[in-house]
C-alpha cells in the first residue's frame, strides 16, 4: 500500500480523499524540520504541507520514495520547486481556493482600522467609555492601493469598489484593470495617492525587502498599511517606526519573517502592543470554507497524479492530462527536454511489440513529460530500457 504524510493540521477532507484512493495516511498537527522530515518520508509517496514546512533539495534527495508534494495553500516558496522537478517530484498547490477568504479579511481589517475599532474595543475591555469620532472615517470615497494584482488583488479590487472605494494598483506584470480600477505606472505613484495600501505579492525571492523605510515614508500621512502576502516582504522595524511616529494611522499584518511552527508556540514581534495595529497568526486563508475547498482540491491533484499521471496545474513540471483510453498500461515518463526523446520512447515500445493506444507530450523549460497508453502489459525488460534512457528523470508505470 502506498503512503501519504500530511502535516500542519490539514483539513480532514485531505485524509479522507487519499484514504478512499487506497493510501495509508499519517497526519501530524505541526511542521517538521529538515531532519525530522527526511526520517518521516522514508517509504512515503505523497507529502502534504502548508507554509511552515520547508521542502529543501536536501529533503527531496533523501526521500527516494517521494512522488509528489501538495502545498495546501497558495504559496510554494517553502518548496525548492526546481530541485523537486529535477528529481521527478511533481508539486501542486491551491491557487484559487482561499482567494475569497483573504479578500474578506482584508476588507474587514480596512474597515476596522479606518474606524479605529481596535482602540475603541481595547478601551471598553479596559472599562473606559471612549465615545468619539476622532480619527474615524468611512471607507467610501477613500483610495485603496493594491500592490500585486493577481487572483486576490483583482477580486479585492472589485469588492472594494462596490463599497465605494476608488482603486489603484501596481503590478510588474501587464494586468487588465477590472471595473474602474486604475493601473499606476510606478509603486511610488501609488503610495503617494492611496489612503490604504495592501500587499498581495507572491513569494518569489525578488520580493524580499520590497517594502521598507523608503516606501513607508512615501505613503500619505495617516494612511493604513496591510500585509497579507509574505512576511519577508516588509521591514517590520521600519513599520514599527512608521506607526509609533504617527506617520501611519494603522496597520494589519498576517504574515511574519519568523513564524512559530505549531499552534500554541510563543510569538515575538516588534509590532506587538502598537496602537491601531491588528496582528493575526497567518490566517488570511483560514476559514472553514477555504480549508475544506483546499483539502479537496489538492488531495484530488495528488490522487490523480499517482493514478493517471495527470499534471494539470502542477507548478513545477509540464502540464498535461491524457484521457483514459483503452490501453492496458499507462507509462508516465518525465525526462530532460532534449530532441528525440519521444522517438526513442516509441522506438523502444515498438521494438518490443508494444502498440501505442494514446499519447500526449508537454514540455516546460528543461523538462519534458510524455504519458503513453500501451496496448499490452509491459515486461520488465521494456521498463528497464525506458528507465535507463540517458534523459529519464523519473519513469512510472501505472496500471
């Protein structure tokens, strides 16, 4: 029986789906460090994680049974995608399933900070009746600046506009503006006019340190700042200074440069205790609805990859899905993308009298992936010959 290891308290649907597909599933509530993970992955074909577990090249090289990794979240920067692909380990994530949840928490925080609900709440809990309109504003008519206009940024743009906000955005890639949103030519231009600035960039290394003292100083006095993207994107010391000096009117932060591995662990940050600052423990996408959808989606991708070779929406290997044919055996061949591989695969099959019932090839950078339905069961000599090809990265025989 094949085995799956699911870490970081994934939704029960993930376990249920994989068990229904015939996997023996082991679950753990927290993350694992490198050495723990290597030990736990011996004899394991599938790994499911969230954002705290780092799947390094060292981990993948020392997990010979690992076939695929599922990131039950949007981000994949915790996984060495290139190393995983080069060693034949496909990786999948959930690019859309928690988008609405992140949008809703961003809107809730924008309203709470703009109305200074944090301070009114704290005063009443301390037994002080502080009824005042000082510093409290409507969000209607205010300008929202979105940095990163992807799946989350675009949906936030539409919903914020329906609340009466004007929306401007900046993205390094060419993006279509939705509704009445306006694209800014530069980050500096956005910062100078936005009453609220929210970050929704991805985890690529180039975004490290994107927002620091210079960018915060460029924001309008009294503006609100949100980071629900990645912790390493923002200089937290500079953000603290911008809050304590009064330059910014408030901030909401959901992600941090260093985050505890497990629920209940101690949390330290320069941002603790600051006025009109909302701190949340990386829960932007953590609603029951989103986690259920992610659990179903990613587990289905892992299941289908093992069962049929489908790589649709994989983030690191060529994408393809060959429909079920009449073949007796399916061959999934991940290889280095050099000329003549497909011909070599087909010649090998033909030389052993194996007829091809269906076939599909896709390439992605240095990798190629061909899935072939053969009209007969493959003998060990055929499998050995395909596996021994110089370009072969990983060969799997399915069915």
